């Protein structure tokens, strides 16, 4: 019975995505095409990485609203280091180390110093956006790396499957395996379900909370690197605006409780796809962009209401 319930929770968001996709096939002209499927995938890649990281943080009962600024900071830092050193390896190491430190600071502030997650990550949000602007004087950083851009646009199986598919599947598979097949998944779920009970059970709450924030920021760094490589530039003023909100929305739509507990990574990925399909639907039907925010808000409220009703039923 528990396994059946788990499968139902995992599949509910993908089924909503399929429903929306089929609905648009009937009502949106030229929607039913491989181009649309590829657009959903390619335009969602960076947000998928950030949202998977966000799911780890929310699962332990935290929140991270610095990720949009972190995304911009990582893209800018990668571009600056690559332009200075002309070394991809050095650029990767510097950015990933920076992300590790940011995740550590956020995690320690929340878990050790017991600062409210919203406040701790808000401070980091301001710091990272300011650093990105100061180091660039607010100007776009341009890089020249034809090889990197070629990798970011690589396609497989006769040019049909873009590399973005693997950038989505590999982190997703790793996250699912870690949570379902290792004690780490049990412990972060325990931290999110009941922090006091987790402490009394001997679980190293600080360690697992900090680890969740570190994983989240490392995935955000990978997203920033991919974005900078794809467009050969990084704009500190425009990158990552409201990205953290989209990541949180995708996580909640995907079935992970905003108050913490069992993460649903498959649901999160399809939550991102749902947000993307709404955007594409709005654009293809020449509807005002503001409607995408209204529709997204309605879906978030519906998802939270559904989660609360399910908890009340189980209580």
C-alpha cells in the first residue's frame, strides 16, 4: 500500500504535464511537434538544475532565496575567470569552490546559528548580486570559447537528442538514487518532517542541513556555467531574476511539501516543465505575459491545498 501511494505521488505531476501538453496539442496551433518538446527541454535545463537543488533544501525544512543571484554570480565569475585564464578547468574549479563556500555559509547560518532561512539567504542574495555588479561595473561579460559553446549545443542520435536531456537526467537520477538508496535520504526527510525528533534520534541535523545547502548551490553553479557557455556571456543585471521563485514553485507543484519532508525529484522536474509549457502556451497564443504569472499562482495554490488536504486525511 505504501509503495502504491509512493508511485501515485511520483506520477501525479507528470500526469498533469501530459494533460497540459495534450490540451495544448488541440487548442494551440503548431504545438504538437518535436520542436515544442525540444524547446521545453532546452529552455528548462538551468531551472531544472536549480530546482533539484531547491528540493534538497526544502526537504530539510529550509528555503534558499539567494539562488537567482547565485546563478548570476556563478555565470559572471565563470566568465571572468575564463576570460582571464583561458582555462576551462581553472574556471570550473573556482566556480564550484565558490558555490561550495556559499552553500556552507548559508547552511551554517541556518543550522548552527539558527537564523531564519529566509533572512540568512536574503542576505546572501544581496551580497552575490552586488558582487556580480561590482566586478563587472554592471556590464555584460563576454567570453570566447567555441569549444564550450559547441558542447552546450551538442546533439546525439543523428541530431535529434540535445545534450540538455542528459543534463536533466543525470542529476535527476543521482538525486533519486541518493534519496532512495542511501541513509542520506532518510535523514534529510527526518529533518524536514520533525527537526526536534530528528535531533533526539541522534541524527546530525546540522551536517545534513548544511549538506543540502551545499548540494543546492553546487547545482546552481552548474546551471550558471551552462548558461554562460551557451550564450558566451553573462549579464549581472538580468540573469537569475526571480529564478529562485520559479524553482520553489516547481518544487511545490512537484509534490514536495513546502514545510519539508519527503522530496519528490521527478515531480520537481515535471514542475519545471509545467511552468515552461505555460510560458510556451502564452507566447504561441499571443496572450499577455502577465497571464503566465496568474496561471502559475493558481497552480501553486492548488498544489499546496492538495498537499494540506492529503495531510489532514492522513492525520
